[in-house]
C-alpha cells in the first residue's frame, strides 16, 4: 500500500520495517491490515522531529537511540482503558477473590497484586478502590499493587492520577455513588479529578516490558495478576511464555485475570484452572 496521497511518502517497505521493529521491541504482532493505523500514529513523530518522509524516519529509528525507540513505542501502543473496565472482574474480586485471599493470608497480613499493562492507571486504581472497600483494616496489612507498562507516557499519566469528569463518570452507578471517596476535585474549571491519596499510596508504578529477555526483576509471589487486553496483540509463542512466567510468579491458589477476549492456552491449563470468565487459578 502506498499512501502517497497523504502528507508523507509511506511505502510497503517502510511498513514492513516498522512492523518488524514494533514486534522486536514490544512483542506486538501487527497484521498487514494495520498500514493506516501505523501511518496515523507515526506521522505525528515525523512532524514533531521534522522528517521529510518515512525513509528518513526509519533510518533514524535504525540508529537505536533510546529516545527514538521510546517515542516509537509510546506512539504505537494502544492504551485504551477505563475505570472498572470489564466490571465483572471487579465484582468477582470484591465478592470472591479478596475474601478468600484475606482469609488465606490472615496470619501474614500481606497481599500482592500486579496490574501488568496498566496503561494510564485506571486498572490499578480500580483494583485499589475495591481492595480498600473490602479490607476494612487495611492499615494493619501490607498491601502493594505493582502497576507496570511499556509506555512511559501512559505511566506518567497513571502516576499523576488526574482524570477528566467524563472518564470518572462512565463508571456504573454502584461505584459512582462512592465517587467522592475515590476522587478529589482537582480543578473545577477543567473538571479534573485526582485520585484520593488513600487509593494511590499502595500502588507502585514501574516501567516493564513483558518481552524482557533478561529475566524478570519481580520476585512474587503475587496473589493476583491482572494482564488484561495486553497479550491479545502478541503471538501464541509469546503468550505461552508470558503466561508460564506469570504462573511461576503466582502464589499457589493465586489468580490470573485476562481480558474478556483472551484465554489461557490448553497446554498450560494443567497449571491454571479456569474458575470464572477469563479468571484462572494456579493449582500447583
Ligand atoms: C489496551 S491497554 C490495556 C490496559 C488495561 N490492562 C485494560 O485492560 O484496560 C494495553 C497496554 O499494554 C501495554 N503493552 C503493550 N505491549 C507491552 C509490553 N511488551 N510490555 C508491557 N506492556 C505492554 C500498552 O502500552 C498498553 O498500555
């Protein structure tokens, strides 16, 4: 496909180069139908860095400058997320998973949760809302939520914890009634809310690439790992490798929660038992 009618020359060769580059850097496996998406997301970087065409941009990227690679990753990733997205998981967390984990961990009073691919923060903050609602004596517990992503811009937004009213108000009525508990009004003119400190302070945001080959720095064991709507973009081989590693990092009887359109491959189902809609439990 040649998008010559567009602002920048963009050849098939350019697309194939960017496609293999994004795969190499992030594990994201773009299909050949994503030409227009790549053009629209990357042309912004050409404008910003004053390149004349995609040939120039690809040469620049080939120099492996960390800044260039970071900008490329941030531009190409899909960050769509929302508070209480796939709400069923948060109801199940509240009604089944947390009561069970609290009972199991009541002597050590420690809970570890990982939001892998946390994007702009709505997922780990939603987890924190539920954990704080369920664990009434949270001040006596050692609770940590690790929140990681490969997109440094998304992580910055997550750490800032500022959201527009339209993002806050799309949550369902049962959670919206606790809006004043979860959020503080930050700026009435721009209708911006900030996450209340009680819900921020148990979250640790970190840059982490799930395709990292050098061994993962986190020790575990995690009681729950959320990795939702992230591996959908990876090939089967990478999905299997990552899910196996998640499994090793989970406590026995710990839970892995995937996105509603994702699943654990059958080859790993002897280790991870299906318990509810895209929720799996480590069995051994
Ligand atoms: C669609 S968002 C999902 C956000 C959230 N988990 C949810 O379900 O709403 C996918 C996120 O995965 C991140 N991601 C993609 N490839 C990644 C990788 N190799 N390592 C870590 N995060 C990655 C993207 O940057 C993006 O923020």
